[in-house]
C-alpha cells in the first residue's frame, strides 16, 4: 500500500506544475504528525499573516447602502394636526410625530369589551361641563342640597351618555359606565367642597396658540379663579405624575403648554385625577394654598436632574423655551428616529415597521400606560 501511495504521488508530481499536499494538525483532540509519504525535498508553504475568517469574508463582501440624512419637508403654513399631541410625540420620538401626524400612519382600531376609555373621557368632560355651567362657583355648589346635587349629576351624565355612547352599547355596559361616571364625579365634588373658595370662569374653552412656528388648536377643560389667581385644570382618568412636565423632552407637555399660552397668565396648572374609588389634584402653582395637592413652584423638580428651587416665572420661561424648540423641530421637518427612553418608548409605538427599530421582545412585559380623559 505504501508503494502504491508513493507511485500515485509521483504521477501527480509528473502531471502538475505545482503539487500542494496537506494533512490535519489535530484529529480527535490529538496532534497529528506529517505523513512520511511527503517527499523530503518538499518545502512548507508561506503562511498568511492573518487567516481570513468567515466574519472577515462576509464583512468584505458587504455593500453599504448610502442613506441621505435629509429632513422631511417643512410645514408650509404652520398648521399642526393633533394639538398638544404634536409636541408630546415630538418629545417621545421625532419620527413618530412625523409619521403619525403628518403621514397619518395611525394604528388600526382593535375591538374592546366595554366602553373605550376615550369615549369615557368625552362623556366625563361633557358631564362636568354641563354640571358647572349652571353653578359656576363653589358657593353655589355648597348651597345645593344633597338630593339636588345628585339629580344634577345624574342629568349631566345621562345627557352626555346619550350623545356619545354608540347605539350598539349593551345595557350592562351602559349601567357599568353610568355607575363609573357617578362615582368619579362624586369623588371630585367632595374635593371641590373642601377647597378654598373659587369660581369656575371657563369650561371647555377653545384656545388657538402659536409657538415655534406652529399654530396649535387646543381645548382647555377648565379655568378656576381662586382669589386673584387663575388655575388651569385638566381632567384625567388615569394616574399622573408631575415628573411628566420635567426636562426639555417632557412626556406630557399639554398642561405646561396651557401655562405659557393661556392669555389669563395662570398661576398654576392642575390635573384632576378621577376614578371610581378616588379623586385627587396633582400639579404645580406659584404658591401653596391655591388647591390642596399642588406643589409650590419652589418644590417642583424642573429638570431631569431633579433641580428645584425655581420661582414660577422661571419655570414658565423654561417651559416656553423647551416647547418652542420642539415646535420648531416639528415645523422644520426634523424626523429623526430618536426614541427618548429607547426600548421603553418603542414598546408603546406601532411604527416599528416604518422606522425599522427593533421593538421590545414579545415576551417582555409592557408597562401599562395611564388613562387619559381627553
């Protein structure tokens, strides 16, 4: 067999200009010596300085696709679609603001059981507007007998439900929604009776404002006059944190926007958190005492570094500057894919197929968003 192998090698050498022979260095975790069949005069091949790995070969074969770093077309007339939500989405991710509000890339509606929370918010707003339209002050509220107040609340809710709830809403869902609205309004009115004296001077007022080249159409739920000061109040049916008004890319710019654009120069902004089991006021104001639950300006953490100690005019100046920058960026067409909190922001977005940012893993639990009565 050895003689036959040597004969084969000699025939290869005779027929080839160059013969390259090789053998494995290791076999089954054992170093292997070279075969004695290799001619003694054979010389080793020169080894390359770096062996080409699979990764290097794949990288070398890659073709880079040039992508122009152009902004979207700027808004021509400055008319923004979406009101305060324009600045909210621009803060969360500029691309989402562009795609959802300018390209109208809205998510598909999903069927839900019961009453949609947006419909619930509309009913609540209308019912509270009707209730205060006939009273307009805390003094008038305190003069109401309990039975008269309950009847007024019921009438406001029933009228609002008949206007807003879809015709296919079942009797069980209607009864549950009626009960939720009564409880929520009852808890809020209990807080209203314990407040310092106030007058309701505006309800559901349309407010057209301009900031950063954008014309925004807003609607203010309510404005109270407490002494000589005015406070803007917004109704929400979910948990709210004043930390959402912090920093240049604040999570919920709606109330700070009212603070800087309302012609009445409010001394505070407040959110009335409403639910079937409680009601609370959350917000910030120039000085303590306007509404219980509101922070004084000096105690409010204005920046993401939790800086505080600012007075109310300085807070409004910072808010205006930050909101103005967000508005200018949207008007100019700045639509970078830049989620504020990375995967946490993308988890609540439906545009991953457009922006091509990998969404959160499907088995990763998503944080539950707070409800909004708007």
